[in-house]
């Protein structure tokens, strides 16, 4: 029986668009705020105590900046991958989040904004990546620096749940969520 893979899911620190209440999705250039850097440094401190053996990050700027804090705290190099990106919201990215409550169908896992990605597509992307990690784990404990919806998708995949049953609660910015994965 293979040992389960331990994932330490780090949500990026607060970004400028988090602070402004804008929908980020896969917009690549959004940096962390000063608070976001402080949150990332604290998450990195917590992460270092858990002793991951590998560090992988989403390639979006806010995640990479968070991962750089984690790399300094752990001494691990950062590998990036688009597989850990946030759910894409297409034409809705950059718009105020509060304006989108009546636009987005939050109950349909197959709904996607024009040019975006549905929860079902996000779930499939994350499931495929986690399957690759299990097949060829870079370490017994792997830190993944990523995004709120991506973490929720990973939690669902690990629990054997589909995109229609993803957890409703998104981890806060700059938090570390441990997950055992045995696919």
C-alpha cells in the first residue's frame, strides 16, 4: 500500500485586487499588497515548520511572490506550473466582485464566463495535476502555493468529490491547509 502524499496548500497573500474587491481569476500581473507580503511571510514561517520536501507554485504573480517567501523560509527552489492557476473568469476579470453575484451562476459547476473556465474544468485540471503528483511525487510532503478556488478543488479531489460538491469555504489569504492525498 503506497503512503499517501501530504500536500501543504498555501493560499497567496492578499493581492492588490483582493484589497480592491476585483475578480482576479487568471490575470497574471496582480502583485501582493504590503499586508499580502506579511501574510506570505507568516505562511512561509508556518510552512517551514512542516518541513516540505518540494515547493511548487502557480505561475501567477501573486502566487509566485508568496512562493518566494516560502522558498526563503524553507531553502527549497520554486517550480511553477499553470496547473495551479486560479479558476479563469474570462471577461469578468478585473470587474468588481460585488457586481458579479447576479451574473455568475454559482450553482452550476458547468457554467463559465466567456473566455473563462467552469468549476468542472478547474476540478478536472486540478485532478489531473494531483494525479501526476501522486504518480511521480517529488517528495513525501509537497507545498503547493496557489489560489482559493484551486485549493477548494484540491480538497474535493482528495475527498473523492466532484465539482458540484466542492467545499463552500475558501481558505483565507496567507493560510496553510494540510491535505492527505491517495489517488
